[in-house]
């Protein structure tokens, strides 16, 4: 009887899902090429106001996936997407660079990443009420802070050579992900209910994009409108269902940059 109660206690925690997800990645390294290099890696903001542990980090060449694992007991996560939205390669993600003359830096910019997916700013979670603090915003906020902490630490590591490193925040879950396509102009403004034309599609992964507070503070002097200020504060995290993880990781890579997009944001630092 005691062992049953102890097992219930263990099963209520999320650690088993985290360990299983890490092992899932380790076993598939031959297929997708991503190697787990750290577990429970400590992070903190520069002012030490927030801290925690990265569940695990996987790397492939100069890319890092920073994983946060979230197990749910049933339920779905539903992401609102415009009726006319197409899948995108754009990902507002973190980079850091070390140049030949000792120059270094980091920042969040829109880069292209395969595989393409839909993008959303809004997530509805079963069981959440109007009074609850949005769960995904909280998780993603800490995850992008953790990614910045890891990037800052790697920049200072002895023996780091010249190059550019990319950090991809990933929220890994066992819950089913749905995209709800809706035309806001058809939403009933009196009731706030979905129109009959709304549709639901299960998706393996989605880009969650939001203006999130992080350690990189943008001074208002660097932009001249609310729209530009919002854009500079936006961050992205992938949300991925674990059953699609092997295929998703095998496809994850930086997309070739269109010449018309101009130089990479770190180009001057490499000169």
C-alpha cells in the first residue's frame, strides 16, 4: 500500500515526463542529429530577480534547443490563428556571436527556420479561468530568459571560438495542439463567441509569438512608434507535441536567407 501511495506521488510530478522526453531525444540522435548536452541547467536573470533550471539542452552544430517540458493530464491547447494565415519560416529567436577581434554580442531577430508552421499570439488551455495568469505566457517568458542566461554564459566561456550560435526555445508537451482558424470580423462582438465558419485543425507544432519581458531591454530612443516598440519586444518559442518530436527535430534547421533581406544582424561583429 505504501509503495502505491509513493508511486502516485511520483506520477503527479512532471519529472518523469521530463526524463522520458530527454531519453526520447537521446535515443533518436542517429536520426535527427541533436545531442543532449545538459540537464537541469541553472539559469538566472542579470539582476537575480528570476531564476530556475532548464529541463535539458540539445545541440546540433552551432544551434541549441532549450527545452521546457510540460505534461498535462488530458485536455488540449488551442491556438487562435487568422483565417487567412499561412505557415511561416519566420522565428523571432536569439543569437550570439564572437568575432575575430574579440567583439561579441547577442540579440533577438527574425530568422528563417525549418520546418514551417503556423504562428499564434493566443493560447486557450482547458481548465483555465479568466482570472488565471496566462500559462503559456508565463512558461515562454521564463524560457526566453533562460535562453538569454545560457547565451550570456556561453559568450563568456574560455576557449570559445569565432562563430554564431543560435538558441531556439522549445516548449515540449504531451497535450494535443489545435489551431483554431477564425475571422475576427465575423466574431459576435456582443457575445464574443466563435462564428460558425471557425475551424479546428490538429498541428504537430506551432510558433508562439508574444511581446515578453526579458533581460535585453530596448530603450525607447531606438524606435519611433508603438508598433516598432512592440516588434522589438517580441520573442518566439516553438510549442511541440512530443509524439512528433523526432520528425520535427530532424527538420529543424536555419533556412537560407533571401538576398533581399539584407545582411544578418551580426554581420558587423564578425568583421
